[in-house]
């Protein structure tokens, strides 16, 4: 591609980097990991704030345009939990799934949504653009599938009868919170930055 832009993707989660590079294929935008030492203190109270904190830390470390994703699963009957604490709900991915299924067991309402906030900052950590997207669905009674990561084995998106972990990467990326957010962000980047 004639015009292209490499952006630091401010995360320690390799699944996210893999997904965003798949989603961005052919767009002229690609993503690389932040430099060593990237260890932001995610003490914001919203997905938007935490994505800004991560993007800013990566930009200052790398002196380069950076994008961060802060995401999580919000369960209606649990008043939006685990929400911004999705990665910290318990000590391992399997324990987090078990805890969520146990906490939700007494409830008939299994509605939930994945949320993804993305913040793009310049090399000084100043915000260039911010987007938020959702993927709505339900929490399954039992886990199934092994693709993806995190809570994918217990999330059934609206309009489907399988969990995200039973989907191909392509299908997940076409409907996911991260796919929707990144496509909006890439549209902005293509119009304004390359
Ligand atoms: P970074 O902060 O380094 O980016 P992280 O995994 O800690 O990595 P977050 O703080 O944004 O990222 O927490 C996101 C958590 O929400 C993630 O660890 C999963 O538990 C869950 N999550 C987010 N997106 C998901 C997805 O597409 N599929 C399944 N679970 C997801």
C-alpha cells in the first residue's frame, strides 16, 4: 500500500494485538507492541479513561502515535459487573469464567454486552480521537469453544446460537466490540492521518 501508518498498540494482551492486526489487514494501518517497561496504572473509572491512560503511557515511552483498547464484559443482572474489572475479576481466565457463571446462576436475565473504548493519542499523549463500541448478547449456561480469549466461551452474541469461542476469527472480528471500534478508528485515521 502506498500510504501506510504503523501505530503502537498500547497493550500487554497479545490476543488483542493479533485481533487488531487481523481487523486492520489491507487498511494501510498496522500495529506493533509498546516498548519494554509498558506497565500503566489503570486506575480510571471508565473504559474511555483507562484506554486514554494506556495510550498516553505508550506514547510517552515510544515517542510515537499510540492506540489503546480498554474493554470488558458488562452483565445486566450483575449491575454491569465485571465491567472495567473484567481482567481482574479473578486470578485466571478459567476462574473468571467460573466466578461469573456462579454469580449469575440465581438470575433468569442473562443479558450482557462487551464494550470496547479506544483512544488514539499523538507522540505527546494528546488525544487525537476516541471511539466506543458494543457487542450485545447473552451469557451461556455452560462454556463452549476454545477460540478467542477471555470470556468468549460464555458469550453468545445476539442473532447467533454459538459462543464467540466457537466462531472463526473472521466472524468474531466482523461482529465484535473490538472489530466495530477499530473499523471506526481506522476510518478516522484514513480520512485524517494518511
Ligand atoms: P491490556 O490492559 O494490557 O490491554 P487486558 O487484558 O488487561 O490487557 P483490559 O484491561 O482492557 O485488557 O481488560 C479486558 C478484559 O476484558 C480481558 O482481559 C478479557 O477478560 C475481557 N475481554 C475484553 N475483550 C474481550 C474479548 O474480545 N473476548 C473475551 N473477553 C474479552
